């Protein structure tokens, strides 16, 4: 039967087509081997004596929207080897075409493998069904696991970091080859001994990039004592910014005095602000009790036990990070305040009318935001005040202090100027953090020692002490071309693979999909 194509184009290498049959939604291709002999798998001798025949029916690539089944006439031969213990053997084909016991040709197996790598189990099975490739989700995952290839490349520069199997509970470790830009291995946990043992098995490694956690640093020092450690630059920038934010949090009492908002009149508060203020007063009692215990030399653990508060709350109090009166957040009204003040001075006192005017001009907020602002203005005018003094949150102040003066609004610039005059320690801390970040951006560490001495005398002492403890790795992070950014990217990819499998992938399957994908 002819179907508009050459039969020879349907046959895999080494086979001849005897017939093509189309049955409903399936195409069956009858094949036979072109070789007149078989090779004994035990002794390797050739034999032409056929004992019997049977048919193998592996699946092949789909054709014309139909599934394809190969019907291969397979022979059994007598072995002619005198010393061979095998009397009868089955005909075997090239493994690159059809492997032993395989139910799919290798070209179909390759497609199945890549579908499993890209999509996982159930999604890949659904997509394969649309492609007319009959394969189950379990088979897809078995193929992915079975076709993992080991890479024995010599490692010189690696990145190491942890990833979460289940966030906050169980963690593993990922190791990446930074030169070849690919993951190397996944370790079952992030224990020091596990990482140290793996590192000790690879003595050719000379550079290890890591985050600033102490665990991997110690594992590297024990497993590869001669390797250079490189701290992650992104984490250094993030940690330094966080250190300045903590410095602002510690200075909130002085900042409130500087901007004239250290005294709050409850009569001028809205209902929501009054609730926040009452919560602040309750927090103050807790804060004073914790500070008194600390002054007596009580440890944080004992304070937690005596007061019943969490360790985080106690640490925040002792660091001066629980003194904000109001929970100040960015508002959709902030950029409209100059316009609102102008309209209010012109006599427009109806909040709903103001809101409708703003809607026409593109205001995205709700009516209640404008109503609350108008209520605060009326309360302030009744008390003969120009407005209710409000101190922004520590996060907002930190942003304003580190923003170029030309990019600030007039009111923001006045606020920053007042803080700089009355809280000069924050200016010193800002300059200190700016110098550290400049060293990272310029990749020069010549002033690192002098910076450490100055930083220890400022509000960012804790950050400076951490840098000093990890000085060699920090110095390498500034001057070295290597960083752990590649590893962070591979962790993001690993998270995607986990979520495709609903977080239930075991370590071997994760490793197969992440490292076996080429």
C-alpha cells in the first residue's frame, strides 16, 4: 500500500520496511533487520542459523497525527561457538536505535526524556498524549531518573548555598560550577559534616563562593583549607543597608524630638490612629520592663522566660527597634498632598468633592483616604495647629536619608535637614555605609582596614564586627570576579522545578531534572 511517501524514510537505521498498515488511529510498520546474521552476546561469534522468529512491537515517533507502532521481525539464532555456554540467543539491535527490552525506539525515548525534564510527570504525560506519544506520568519520571549522566569535570571554582525542601524545616545544599555555569550536585542537608566531606573529595577546587552564613565557611575551612572563600556581594550590600536601617530604628526617639513629634495629643488623632497610639503605650510598658531586666544583667534567654515574649521581640527592644508610635506606610495620597493643601487653603473643605476632582485627574485611591486626611486637618485647626506632626517609619526615614537631595520633595528635604542637624550620629552611619558600598562598586579594598576602625565607632558597629570576623571572604568579594549570583539563579530554577511537581520531588528526581537537563 502506498501512502504518498517513501517507505525507506520510515525505517530506522539498519531496518527494511516490509509493509505499512493504517488501522484506525494507528500506523503499524512491519520491519526486518538488514543483517543476515546475529552476534552472540556471550562469545561474540556470528551465526546464520535461525532457530525461530517472533515480533517486537516498540512505539515510534507519531506520523500524520497517528500513533506509530513498529512490528519488527526478530530472530533467534543457534550459537556456533564451540566453547560458548549459550545455545540460543535473541537478535539484538544497535542501542542507538532500539535498546534491549525497550518498548520505545531511542528517538522516541529522547523525546520522552526531554518532556520529563521540561515538565515533570503529570503535565508531561498530558502534553505527550496530545503529541500522540503513549506514555504515563510514572514512566516519564522513570526515564528521567534512568538517563541521569554523571559529570566528572575537574572543578576549580564553585558556588555553594542552601535551598529549602520545606521552608523553615528541612534544607539541602546546592553546588554549582561557576566556570561552566551549571549545577554539579545536590546534597541532602546543609550540615557541616556533609558539605565538608563532599568538599574534601574535590581537592582541585581553589575558589569557593558562598553566602555570609557561618556554616559553609567553617565547612570550607575544614574540607579545603587552602581554598579562597568569596562572600556574596549581593548579601554584603543587603546586610549593609539593613545595618543602616537598624541604626535609624535605634535613633527613632531622637528623630521624633528633632521633628517635633515626640509629644502626641490624643485629641488630634483619628479613631484608627488612637488605636495605634494605645497599642504604643502598651508596648512602652513592655519595652521598659525588658530594658530594666537587661540593665540588671539578665540574659536574653532569661528575659524571654520571665516575660513570655518571643526572642525576636526582646532583641528588637534591646536594639531600639520597637519605638515607632504609628505604623506609617506609603500612601496613594502622598504625591497629592501639595494639591490638597492648596485646595484646602482656597476653601474647598468637602472631602467627597475633593476626591471627585482628584479622580478626574487620575487619582487611584479611595474616598476614605481623602476623608481621613480632611478629618486630621479639621482636628488640627481646632487645636490652632498647622497640622499633626507625624514621624515617618524607620524604613521611610532610611530611604529619605539615602536619596539624593534633588530627588526629594520640599517637605522631605526639610525633614532630612532637621534629622541631620539633631542626630549627627545617623549622618556618620550613612557615610560609613556609603563608603563600604562604594568599595564594592569600585572593586577596591585598599581602604577596608581604615573603614573597619571608623565603623566600629559608629551606629553600625555590629555590621563592622561581622565584616571583621569574615574579613578574608569580604575582601575577596570586593576584588574577585567571582560571586554567588549564579548559585542564587540556579536555586530560583530549582524552586520552579519543585513547584512544577507540587513540592514533592525527592532528591534524586530534583538532581535528575536540574543537573541532567542539557
